[in-house]
C-alpha cells in the first residue's frame, strides 16, 4: 500500500509544492474527495462535474478535460497498488506573485493524491457520534459560497475546533440568520415524527453527492423527505440525526450538545438509509 501523487500528469511518491502557489498562500484552489470500491472511484462523474463547477465559480480554468483527469487518476490508482484508496483531486491557482491578485498565476496545478484509506471506526456506526451546535456561523452564500468546494476551509476548521472544546466529535453550523446548514465536512439530516428533514441548498450548504443520493433513496423507499429552512433549535426536537458525506457515508449521531438524540443510539430510519446507501455503493461504481 502506498501514497502516489500525480502532479500535472507525473506520478511521484512525495511532492513539494512552491510556497508561492496561491492555493497554499490564500486557499485559492478547488478540490474533491472521492472514495473507492475495489480501488475504482465511486461517483467519479459527479465529483468531476462538481470540480469543474467549483473552478468556474472562482474563474479558475482547469487546463485539461475530464477525460484527462480520469485517465491520470486511473494510472495513479494502479501505481498505488492499494486495495482501496482515499482520492483527493486538487486544482490550485498556481504559482504567482505574492499578492492576493491572481492575475500573475498563469498555470494552475493539478494534484491527484491517492493514499491508503483510513475508515471511520465501526463503533461510530454502531453507537453514533457526538455533535455540537457551535457558535461559528457557516459562510453566507453571498460571501464564500459553501456550494463552491474551495480549499479555503478555515470556517469549518474553526467550527471543528469549537466542537472539540465542547467535547463533541463534529460541529453543526447555522448560517448568520440562525438556520441550520451542515457539518464541517458533511451534510445534515434529522428525523422528526417519521419525516426526514434536511436544510435546503439556499441555507448555504455544499450540495453533497451523498446528500443527493440519500434524498433519492429516501424518496424511492417511501419516506417523507423534505428540504427546507429550520432554526438551529429545531434540532433539539429531532428523534434521529445523521450526517452524510463521501467518507462518512451515513453516520448516525447519538448526542447533540451532550444530550441524547432519541434513545441516544442510531435510530431505525438512519440505519435503514445507511443500509440502502451501502447497497447503492456496491451496485454503482
Ligand atoms: N459539506 C461539506 C462542507 C463538505 O466538505 C462535504 C464533504 N465533501 C460534504 C458536505 C459532503 O459532500 P459529499 O457527500 O459530496 O462528500
């Protein structure tokens, strides 16, 4: 098992990046994290579509097409020899002058990281995790739009640090108007009286690929599924809470701000959706 890093088409074991890359200096970059099944990327087309949309949103022109990325990712996965991999695709603004102005950055850098994957412990899925509603707000979409997946994650880093201080494993953020948004690297779902609720995109969230799949699965399986706006306090009324993300899949939440959610263990709807999502993953690669 090995780490392989493809830098603009060449595969390396280690990589040093210039400190003048604006991705490093300003978080001026876009990225995707992709999981694998049998070392083949899952939902790659959706991830690449979102990568190009994020790049376009920050006027970053990716110098190659999707096919180029697919081909180089495939070669890098083969070179890794991993059973399963953690894939991170990063496109940075590139090297430029040490000013905030990106106009001197002429060549974006494309980095495909393929690493050994560290899975979340089984106990997280069996017992659920502890989350906290934190005071740090999610960026409003007219600032740094959370639906653009950039390398600037300091908002979420600060939220995660606050959750740690509160003894929780992850943070849930509200937007500046007090409406629920998402976790630090995941989307939020909760269940009230049998209805599955999730903040709508206009609350200021990333349109998660797992979120999209889970909404579809819930609807196909006859659940009442609603996207909308709910104040942070609504979460205290939830019978179940879960988070979704490429690496987390469907992760149950057992405690909110130190208080049990429902019976303080993964609820039946969460477990059903986890099973359905895992089933989908093994079918569609
Ligand atoms: N929200 C944020 C802020 C994230 O970083 C992620 C992880 N990419 C998600 C949601 C979940 O998105 P996905 O299901 O596409 O991994």
